[in-house]
């Protein structure tokens, strides 16, 4: 029997045991073999199963099961190996979770350019323009504070561009001088 088959057999033996069924922790070599096989399986799943929640979820459950076994075998496994294995298993789980949320379909078109830099030729920061056809419906749904992250500009810039394009009305002035009949200004 080849090493791959023996590792695979050890992996399925370790993964199929119930946590309460095994009173004696598995030997260190068994954990290493299961860990190596799990790493291979996760790599294959990450390369071939992007977006497949079922398959990637199965591999996540295997990672959690092996993590529980490694914790259970803390008397057999040296502490530095235990910490490394826990961190690496958590990293595998995070990568599987990210892959489950990704779509395997490539985008049909390039991303929409919502904001762009316009060089003014003057010193200082360049002017950032926001596409009016995108800003108009967006400003109806959200305020400048929420749209700032979308357009990757400040909320003030979103408000200024909306005013320039006539999409919003200017607010009341903050300060107004009133001239009385006697000529005094208040």
C-alpha cells in the first residue's frame, strides 16, 4: 500500500471516530499523518471547489474535528506543535470560508469607474470627479457619509459634487448678517 493511501486511511480513521468514543488520544504520528492529509485535501478543495459551500464546509468540519483531536492529545503533542497546529488549522478554516464566499464566475466586464482623478495643472491635490449617472441614484438611497467609502473620497467631496451637478439643494447658511433700519448689523 502506498504512503498516500495509508495517509488517507489514517485520515478517515481519525476523522470518523466520535470525540467521546476515543478515550486514549491518538499517537503523534497518527495526528501528523491526518494533518498532512487534511492539508492536501484543503489545498485541492481551495484550488478546485471555489464557491462550493457543501464541499468546502465538509473540509471545514474536518479541520474543526482535527483541531479538537489535537487539543485532546495535548499530553502527547509538544506545546509548540500544538500552538502551530491550532493556528494553521484556523488559517485553513479561514481560507475555506473565504473560498466558499467567492464566485467561480469571472466578471463579464471591467469594474465600473465611479470616481476618477482629473489633473488640474495647479499645485495641490488633484480634483476627484464622481460620475453623475452613478451619483444621482446613489444620493437618493444613501447620504454622503455612506457614499464616501463607495466612491473612495470624503463625504464632503460627495456633497460638493452633488451640489455641482444640481442633485441636492444647498442647506441654509450657517451665518447671516441682518442690517437694521438704523444701520446696525446683527
